[in-house]
C-alpha cells in the first residue's frame, strides 16, 4: 500500500511540474500543497512572504492526509519569541529535525537535551577564548592577503567578470577548514582548482533544503533508491567524512604527543582546545570524542562556510547598488582605521565602525543567511497568534519574511536603510533577537555570531577599501532555493582598482601631509592620479568639439576635399568612444590604459571624425591634455568623483551615429 502511495505522489508531481506556474499555491485534495511548492520552489521565500503578509504573519498549510503532516509558517515576532525563548523546552529540534539533518550527526545544530548542553558549553569555552580570536583573525587575514586579494588583482588587471559567490565559498571553505582542522585546501587560488569535499558540501545543502518540503516517507524512499539529490547527499557525506577523519587522525597524533592545552611554542590549536574542554567539563568517557569533534567540525564548516558566504555576498550586492553607502563605509574606514595601508585591522578597531555594523545588520535583515528555522512541539500548545499546534505540526519560522513585514519594520521595510540601526546619538540601535533573528534567538542563539561578524567585517572592508565594485549589467540576482540564502545565479561583478591605487599613490608620494599644501612637483609624481584624470577627460572632454574652416582648398588624409565653404567639426567627445581609436573597451573607465611600466603614456595620436551637411571628414589630430588638479578629500582618499550630466545626451547621440 505504501509503495502505491509513493508512486501516486511521484506520478502526480511529474505531471504538475510541467504545468504553468501560478502566483498562489493551491491546496489540492489528497496531495495538499506539495505540487505547488515544488513547482514554485525557485521563489518559495517570496511566495511565503506574500502569503504571510496576506495572513497577518502566520499561515497553516495543509499537506497529504496519509502523512498526518501539516505545516505552520510564521513571521510573527510574538510567536517566534514564544517558541525560541518563553516556551523553549516545548520546542526542541526534535527527532524529525535530526533525521532531516542526519549528516550533522550529534553536533550543536542538531542536538537536543544533554547532548546539546554539552555541545554548547564546550563550543563556547573554545570560541570565546582569547587564543581562538587571535587565531581566527590571523587565518582570515592570511587568506585575504594570499588568496582573496591576488585573485581580485588578477581579475581587475584583465578586466574580467567574476562570480563573487564562488570566490567567497572557496574563501570560507579554506579558512574554516584551516581553523577547525588545521588544513588549508587552497581552493581559492588563481586557477580555481576543483576539490571533491567542497563540491560535496555544496550539493548536500540542496538535498537538505528539499527535505523540508517533502513528507519523510518521500525523501526516505529517494534516499533508499539513491535517486536525485538524495544520491548526491549520500555520496557527499561519504567524501566529506573521508577528508575530515583523515585530518582528525593527524591532529589526534599531535595531541597524544603533548602534555598541556598549549604546545611548547605557545601556538593555540583548535583540536587541542576542544579535547581539553571535554576534559575540563568532565564529559563522560563513554562518548566517542573523535566523533564529537567530527560532528563539531562538520557543524562549524557547514554553518560557517555557507552562512558567512551568503551574508557577505548579499552585503556587497547591496553596497554596490547603493554607492552612497559605499562612500560612507569608506569614509569610516579612513576615520577609524587611520588608513593603515598594508596593515591588518583587528576586531577591536572594526568594532568602532558604527555605520559598517549598521549596514551589515540592514543587509542581514533583508537577506538572513538562514532564511527559516524548523520546529516541532513536544506537547500541544497555543501560540500568541491563537493558532493551535501539536506533535503532528511542523513549524517553520520564516526569518526572510519577517525582515519584509510592514507590521514589524514599517512601511519602508523593503528599503535598504542602514540608518534605521543608528540612534540619534550616533550609536548602534539594538533590536530584540526575536525581531532580528539572523543569529537566532533564545538559548539557541548562534555561538559563532562574533566569529561571523569578525570575518564579515575584515573581508568587506579589505575589498571596499581597495576596489570599486560594479555589478554586471543584466545579470539576474535572485535567492536560490536552498537551506542557506545563496544567490541562484551567483554574484557577477567587475572590479576597478582605482580607489586603492589613487589612495595608495597619495600616501606614497605626499606622505599624508594632512592640512599642508602640495605643490605641482609633488603632484606630478602621482602616476595613477594623472592616469585617472586623463581617462576621465578622454570620456568627458571639457570641450566636446572644435570648429574649423579651411582658408584654401585642401585634401585631407582621408581623401575628402575641403574648401572655404566647408565647415569642419572635430568631435572630441565622439573620438573618446571610438573602438577604432581606443579599442573594444573604449566606453569603459580604465586608468590603466594610460600606464606602461608604471609610467604615463603621453602624446597619444588620435583619429578624429567629423560631419557637416551630410559630408563625412577624417583628420589626424594630436590631442594634448592640459590637466587641472582639483581639490580632493584626503579623508576619503578619493581624487575624483566621476559624474555624468544630463546635458551630454546630444553628444551621446553623435557618438552613437559615428559608431553606426
């Protein structure tokens, strides 16, 4: 009988997934909402948000009767506070949750009761230690300097598009593995090497996400038959464990050879710290400590790699879309970090940056790394919203939806406003954790919150300080259907290094003589500044055209004849955009085109086109740029701010004509 039920569901889903998508999810007889959910799985977060807005923040979703399985979805802060804090004991992770996330073993994300208490106690004792914080910052900065920046420099130099999501996935995979297993797989390098463990963990999350929207009987059947995502999950689990246990065996051998929690050279070691913490807290010796650390490592790698990658991608996406936010963060970097070129900024220094923290919180509000949480009550309960739940009710706390609820965040809830996190006195405004649930709430609040914020701030400031981030035009940026709020198509970006180069040039040549006057000789040494100005003037010449007439009949090099009755217009604006003159990237802003071996290219001979009365003329013209240095703000380290006036429209039309 059970086999017939499974076959019926699979056959019906196969038919429905080829039908036209609908805006609302239909509650069908027998099969409930499963078909609608699977058809619209790519936009499930927005569908849930729309439904919750219509339903007052909480909705009950009906599913097949033979599974005795209903889902309550809520974004009501009162319900979330009740479930995660006030009645915490009645809402453990539960057996169903641990089965969905079986790959996590008995780690802190999956455990309940005594096992969870031990996990949390041991983890906090390690993560809050001074030694851990120091190692975290060192490992993060090492990967920034030896992995991230070389890749971005190469991308910038060649003017290529790059998927930031893939870069950050590799970055955090390397750093988390180095942190918890002392093994750097070096997946973030110029050749982007493939690594089976990285691929396995990425595919595992897709299968875990789908399990949330299927009856257990369905995904267990797929697992048994080794079909689809379940097959990839099983294979990924095996591959990951092979690498992890190999690394842990090496660490166990090292641990057996030392007699204290600190090696003789004083180096803090994560594996040793966890083993000592287990001893300090007098953990029962019947526990398999190797498996305990394996589960801890998998939980930390899984949570850390995916969630921090997600948080950083969405943050830089919002920063790129809001240039004013980017400028304010850059200004704050110079104010609080004193523009320490080439030096490392620690967590204490980054902690003083109020606007940076506010912008991160605002991004995480709109795009929480974990978009929902999963709960099931032990005993029947009535939520503050009035909804009744029991052991057969699966509860999904939609953190993604809550960040977009007008009843929670106001009419402007969908707008990106870091200022909502800053008080009138200029300090950070702290919101209740049951309202801002990015790091969970109640006793299960995220133990890695400080670790995540530290890495987010180090990486984001290192990038914003050095580069101008530009999104690839036309590239779709959408949330993916996954356990973690990844980007479905990645985050395609283009980088310009002008900010860092101009700033570095100022500090190198002017020695940061704040308040003093810089003479022409000093300014003349700043090659990159000069190149940047030349590039701006190439695209936006102050005099867009020149007017000439011939006093005697003449034949131009192009073969065109001119005389006293011919008006000649030299279009300098159009010349700056001619592919035949400047190459295929003629419309791109690239100061580097003016540099060769760190020296300026000067006296460029250009070919100029002109038109008058339907006649087309060509003339050789030597353009010598006369540079006028403007005052620029040392506080921001920005020499020029490029702007486009609406009055250039007519020149743009002329350029388009010549291009055609």
